[in-house]
């Protein structure tokens, strides 16, 4: 994959990808950005000139779709017919591929990669750096905190995986592990797990923090208390800490579970029908 085109290069994800690829001497990159603000951002940040048309697609060996899921149906309908036979579509999220809103051609290859983000617990790396920079690296790619990737390939060959993984490691460097999944498995992680479940749960924590403040507890004390306890709670529940909760903490948690959670809540979100609906909403809302 020498000749590369990045669609949406001036957007949030596009800029993260561009930051790791734009000065690679082994790549001939065309930066495609429709918005004037995005083209200006690319020039100011990386010194690269972007175009506002799809002309570079015709000769590209691979095209990265760094565009929102709800736009992929419209954009892929315009772009996919332009791609040369045997080239590769690179998606950064599984939803459009699972929902079939990403236009497919039998003579193209499709590779999907999504970052896991730097983890909460990475003791060896944090100890080596001995600073806060690694802990403040939310998306990776700043040369401090490594992260893992989840990948899927379809309409390609098994031997393609090695080259795709090498490229993905460039795109999101520095990378630790690459996990090869199916598209069906990837959507169980996102949107099902991290958007439909863990995000509402964390929002619930924020609501509880605000409720404590409304009851008169100073916000600084609330934040100090909850952030310290969250570290312990994540460590205990996910087996990092090596010790259990106290009997009183376990009793309070059991008593609250039935108050907070509806019966069968996890089955209702993680079942295939619910996942399909979530993916459909993500990929079709704007198109309708």
C-alpha cells in the first residue's frame, strides 16, 4: 500500500491518523478534506496541502475512511466506484461495515481497525515513564502510552493480515497487541459494550457525584473520594488489585444492584436484535 488516500483527513480521527503517517517516506499520501477549516487545520498542523475532491481515489492502493458512520453510506456510494480493482478500503469503525452501509465491491478488499485506547492499568509503562504524560494520553499516538487494536478483514485473503497489521501499527503507533476478530465480534465491543453499556454507567457515576454536591458535600472532597475509590473498585472487580472488597462494601453493592439495574438489563442490550438496532441508528439516522 504505497499510494494512500485519507478521506476526512482534517477531522478528529483524520488528524490523528495523519499525525502518524504524513511524513512516512514509504507512503505517497493524498489528503482529502471537503471543509475549508479542515484543510486549514492540516496545513497549520502538519504543513500538508489537502484537496477538496475525490480525484486521488482513482490511483490509490488504499483509502482510509476517516469520516463519521452516518456519512459513510453517502460518501462510499460516490467513492467506492472510483477505486481500482484489488485496492483496499480501510474502515476505522465496524458499524458501517456490519450494517452494509459501506458500499461493497467483490473486487476490493476491506480492512477494519479500531483502537482500544491506552488502558487504565498499565503499571510497567507508567513506572518506566515516571510522569503523568502517559496517563493523560487518551488516544495514543504521542509516543508515550501504547495501546491495543482490534482488527477485522473480509473479502480478502488470510495472508493480507500481516501487511494490514503492519500498516495499522504505523497508523496508531505505538501499539502493543493486535486482536483479530470478525465484524460481528467487533460490534459487540462497539457500540454494544463501550457505547451502550459502559458510557451510560459512567454517566451514572457523574450524576451521583453531582447529587452528592447538591446535598452539600464540597465538590473537591467528592472528587477526591470518588476518584480514589474508583481506582480501587476497578482494581478489585477486574482482578488487578489482588484483594477483595470488605464484607460491608459487598453488602451495600448487593443491596443497590436491584435498585439501579432493571431485570435482564444486560441481555436486553447485548442481544443481537438490540445490537442490530443500535448499529442501524448510528449508520442511518442522518441518511433518513
